[in-house]
């Protein structure tokens, strides 16, 4: 007799098998017990019939508590009434780990309660589905870049400066010298293109923003891609292919999880089939003003503006060439005007906001040095970065994708924090 995973039940219909499972919930009557089971691969129902198993096993089933671990023996049966499509006719129950007073009961719980019990909440349907999707996207990211000729170069987590020119950094002591948790690996990736042509990094980054919006995290995973000999329009082509590749991977690998989340798979497919519009910041501001938004040219977009723009086009949309004053120092100036930079943000529809930010990088040594001085940044800290403009510089472009925000968009969840497994410390510290 074979021990199988729930996810493989379809291959064992009519067979007697073993399942190593936990009890999610149960219901029953005098003669039947219906066990809601999980094993980390999927969810299914086990049916215990008193007349089939006898008094002793039926009493065991009736007394099971939520999250008890056990080995079940039974026969797999196809059942069209089940969302999963299969059930287990239970014949024997071996309890492995008792469970008493499990705190996350089958009822509504508040966000604070679930955060405080995140080490347990990860067992439940919603985080299960979201984190399975996250796993697929993580693998698909590496597949895309590998197939496209990129080399992965991971950047340091501790850094001595602020690449984005912000003070919103977590400071730590590095043997008597101030150091900061990295907020991006982009500048290091720029150095890498001169050795490898196309590179990406993939790892945790940190932002010390005191934000309470559902879009922001203090710790998240970022993908930074940089490409030598590439202008912005070509980079946008790569970005569009990248997003569609990730969406296609999830539709292929996570149909079951998307169904658990009641995510509209046809809608996700429509994004793959669409061409992503490219709308200038100038035109976007005009569109917003025509629809009663009180925004002036030169201001950055907030959540309401981004939501309107993406929903207006009903698909992911690139907003291009932002004002220089709202973007980072390294972005290339537009050739025909000095007040905008060659940049783009990719906005996701359905209210999920920016999922990619990118630009063509300026390669003028004197201009970048002046910009660093204007931003009040220490030139000595960026000497190595300026060196990249002295020794064989070339046109190059890049972009960054926030993994958790992408997962939130794909999974259709209402809050980005559903997309991450744990806070970094226990207790009430929130991610």
C-alpha cells in the first residue's frame, strides 16, 4: 500500500492508500463523519462511515480535534460534488499528534489576531494558496532571466549609502561605522553589466517608511534587472514579456490555488493577451485633471491616481517620462527637455498600483556628479558608481519588480501582507 499526497489523488482512484494529514475541520451525524484534511499539497475530504469502520474507529473520528495529525488509510474515490474532485473513504485512523484548543477556529478572526498567530495561520487555505503562487512566481522569475541570457549577481544586504537618495533607511552599526539595510541592489547591478551584459539580483530589501497603506512593507523581496546596450523602449519590451511570463506560469501551475482564492483566471489571461499601453506622464496628468483629480504637473502619483489610470485602460499600463524632481538621481534626462527623465512605472489594474519601476540610466559623469551634490549625497560613497561612467560606459537601462506586490496582484488579495509568510521576529511586530 502506497503513501501518497492529496495532490496526487487523481492518479489513485479506486486504490487503497495512506495519507499523512492534519485535520482542518469536521462535521458529522450519528452515522457519518466528514473530515476536512490537508497535507501541504492540497485539501480534500475524508468520509468515515460507522457501518464500514466499526464503533472504535468511528469514535476516534468523532473525537478528533482541529489540527490533529494522523495517518489515514482508505480508498480514493472520484466525487464531482467535491471542489477538489476526489474524496477518501476512510478505513483506519492512526493518531500521531494530539491537538487541544487550537486558537484559529473556523470563524472570522481579526487581522491583529491572525498576525499574532501567523506561525499557525500559515496552515490555512488563504496563506497556503498565496504562498504556493509566490513559490511559482519565484521560480518563474529565475526561469525567465535564465532563458533571456541574464546572469544572477546578488547584491549586499548591508550598504554604506542610500542609492535612492532617501533617509528612510534602517541604520545599524558595522564595527563602529554606520551601515544601512539595503533598499535596492540596482546600483550594484549596474556594475555587473560591464562584466556580463545582462544581470539581475533577487533578494530582501528594506524601507523604513512609516506607511499604513496596504501597498507598503518594511521588508520585501526585490528583483533588479540591468541591461547593457539597451535603451528604454527596448527595456519596456522586456518588462512586458517578463510580466506576461509570470502570469502564464501561475495560470499553468496554480489553477487549483487560484480557484481556492476565487481569482478570475480569464481576467489574468486577458492581461497576457493584451498589449500594455505606454502613456506619457504629461498625458496621464491631463487625463486625471479631466476626471476631476486635483493634481498638478510635477507631482508624483498616489494610490488614487494610479488606480484610476490602470483601471481606465483595464490592463497593465506604462506611465513614461516622469518629472525629474520625483525620480532618482541616476535616471537619464530626456533629450528634448531637462525637466523629465526617461523612466516608466508599470501600473497594475484592479487597484494594485506600481509593480515595476525602471528607467534608462544617465551615463554623463559630470551630470551625475552634479546630481549627487544636489541630493546632498556623499561623493566619496559614490566614487565607485561614478567610475562606471569613466571606463567604457554604454547606454543601459533597468527596472525593479517588488515580488510581494506582484504576488498580491496575481493572487487578487486585498492586502500585500497576505503575500508574505512571517514577520522577522515573533510577537506583535508587524511585517
